[in-house]
């Protein structure tokens, strides 16, 4: 099954109204002009900007996503945002289990799985993030760590329309360092084969696997050419119109 490339901009905790809207409008303009984009693009602004960015990208074909969601649909959870609330703002995606959430908020695989299942229940596509820390790679434990996180975080009902997996080595995020293309290929092959065992070959073949961690215009083409890489989850470089657009254009 052909998998359409996907490039996701994770703005993290960046952006005020003026610059967030300028970025969204510029990307929407390029996307409308492009027309026949081979790739799908999604923007995940901070919660404060989702509604405004949604207006700015209306009818451009760019999708909207949240950077996190709570496992419960509503209730007494001060400061949290639920998956149905994201859906209410016309989001298509919710990132879950980003390593910054795992590190800053102690999120476990079980919690990430519950969040992913909440996203699916709300009709969103979960972008499930997994990836090893530097010490784990140095200890030769990368494949084991990635496998454990994948199987522990994957939502029940994972399917091509509901689930995207993002492999993001923690040591590559925001550092300017990336694994070699061979290392990325090795991990993506492992993820695909574990998905096949868990969900069956046909389902596994349809699920998109993104790479994330210091993707830039200068390395995107080489990374996206790796077998099994279906696009990127982009942090820092997604805050610059030209840089992010060039990354998207590097999709297969
Ligand atoms: P980076 O972040 O592109 O700034 O390395 C990627 C991510 O955290 O999703």
C-alpha cells in the first residue's frame, strides 16, 4: 500500500499570535499555490494558537494537530486539554508521548497508550512518539528500548487512518545531531516488523513511520530517502517558513 508522506511541524512552546499567524498564513499560501503537493502537512501549534492557526490555514489542505491530550474526555483536570476539545477545533492529529512530555511530566508508556486511545476515540489520528536516550544507544539497547516503548504505547485499534509512529532519538532532538541513515533505517525496519507482528502485515504496511530529531532542509532529502521513512516530525526547523517548506518538498 502506498503511504503518503507526512510532514508535521511541532512548534512546541513557541509562538505568539503575530508570528504564529504569519508562519501559518505563509505556509497556507504556499500550499494553496502548490496544489498538487505529494506530501501531507500538519501544524501542531501550542494550545493557545490552535484556533487562530486553524482559521489561517482554512482551505489550504494543511491539517491541524495538538501537541498532547489528556486520556479523559473531560472533567476536573486543571490545565489539561482533552482529545474531543482538539477535535472541536478541527484538529486531525494529536502528538502523544513526545520525549519532552515523557521527561518533563513523567509520562509512561501506559499513559501514552491511554492518551493515544483517547485521541482515537475522539476521531483523531495519534502521532505516537518513541525513541532511545543517548545512554541507551551507547549501551547498544536502542532496538530493545524502541520495541518496548512501541508495544507499550501503541493504542488499541491502531490502523493506518488512526495512528502514525514517530521515531525520535532523544539525543537528536534540538541538538543538530542525527543518527546515520543506516541507523534510522534499522530502527524503522524494527518498528515495521513489530507492527506487523502486533497488527498483521497489511495494517503495518499502511501505518506511516516518521523520523524526528534535527530534521533540516539540508538533511531532509537524505533522511526521507531511507526505506521505511514516510516523512518527518519537525521541531525547530518548522518555525521558519522557507526551512519547513523545503523539508516538505524533500518528501518522496
Ligand atoms: P527538533 O525537534 O526538530 O527541534 O530536533 C523534533 C521534535 O522534538 O519533534
